[in-house]
């Protein structure tokens, strides 16, 4: 078995929202328990590996479907023979990883699973469940760990385990995690006024609404303005706990026994992620933009141990050529996934 470890440092260019629970109307940032050197247990923000894996999985298949001409927003026009083959069940398998069925008459077709992984290298990496048959993934996407005072000890141990070549801290200021969290307020009326949903309205209604908002703003600028409807309308406000801008996190991905074609598919997807670097929720409000710095990679084999360290990505044309050359076979494989 061969393993390649990829190491990254993420920098929040805007605040990041990553909630998993609420306290009243406040969405709390996801936290984990960390034991400090003095034995104290503290709660520290982090971003789950599952969330990061989901982002990469969806992006990888978006790249593939666009190249195959199956994305109606990226392809004009979509050919008649391929339009509509992406049913809900097929999208569930590709983007979410599974579709569970009660049909056991098909049995487990190992050959079909292997053929799918060969034709669709990205599926071979991320894996999935087809009915009662599981295709194992070939990667491990770790949590993104906040670089802070509470995590200083374990991050130091992680760096030491990879040798002198891995510098996780760099010139990052190490401060307590509580100083990296903040609270931001939103309202549902504010969300609507942001304009993200106005494009769905018919043009006359959209123009009328925008004119009304402009008139309302103009009235509120007058010194003697009074709200005649005070107490008659409500506005649902809520608070989101976010990781502040310029916070930094350590992130790692391990891949196992990738073929050269799979490795090129992985690097292609990572390159696209670096060009579209958003994580967490509230992205339509400008949250979650990050800068991704590749600290390096270590290739390890049981026989030779660590034998290569490199920084950055060099993405070839192998994967894109494969998709183009095997387009018809891949489409047939997608059609065979489910109805």
C-alpha cells in the first residue's frame, strides 16, 4: 500500500460560518474538546473533515459533468441524447455517495464496481454505495484544525511526526481561540433585501419592490421621520458565531493507492478548489473565502518509507484526456448506476 499525505494551511480572508447547534437564535460555531498540557479540557473551534470532503466531492463531479457536456449551465447546447440522464438517484450516488435500495436480486457485482472506478477515476477516489454494494474510498480528509494557543501542543506533535520539512506555524501569531471567534447579526428581511432572491420575481413586481425600498430609505433619512407601522411588522433577527478573518487552520488529506489517472483527477480537483476557495455556510453573504497554502506532500510506501517531498500541484492533461476519450463509455456507466 502506498500513501501520499498533503499538508495545507488555510487562511480566512473573510469570516467563516460553520455551525452545528443553536442556543436560542444564535448559531454556534462547531467545536471539539481538546486536552491542554495542564490537563484542562477546553472547547476549540474546528471545521469537520466531513464538510471539507463534501465540498471536494461535489466539486470533483461538477468538473467531470461539465467536461462530459452534462451540465446544462456550463454546456450550450446540451445534446439531445444525453439531456436528462442525470436523474435524482444518479445525482445522489455521485454527489452524496449513496442510494439505498431494497432490491437484493441484483447481488453484489464486484466487476461492475471496479469498472465504474476505472471509467470514473474521481468515483474511485471518493467511493460510494450502489444499492447493497459499497465501493471503498481511497482518501481520508482530515478536520481543519484551528492554529491557536489551545492547539499548539498537538500541532507541534503533528509537525514533528512529519519531519523537519513541515512548518505548520510559520509566522502565525499563536493566540487563544476565544479571541478568534466573533458574533455577527443578520435578519431574514435583510437577507431578502440583499437581492439574492429578487431575480426570481416577475420584472414588474421586482421593479416595484426595488422602488419601494428606495422610497423607504429616502423617508428614513428625514429628521422628522416616524414609523407609522411601528409594532405592526416583525423582523426575525438571528446571530451567527463566526471565525474571524485572518484566522488560520491546519488541514491534511491522505490518499491511498491511487492509480496515476486517479492522482491526476485528485490534483485537478484540488487546483479547481484553490481557484474557488470557499468553505462553511453563509457563502451568499460573503462568508467563507479562504486562501490555501500547500505546505508540501509526503509519499510513503511500506518498503522505502518517506521518499518524496514536494510543494504545490502540477496538473497534467491525463485526466481531462481520459474524460474526453471515454465520454460515451462513462455516460453509459452513469446510466447503469440507477434509474
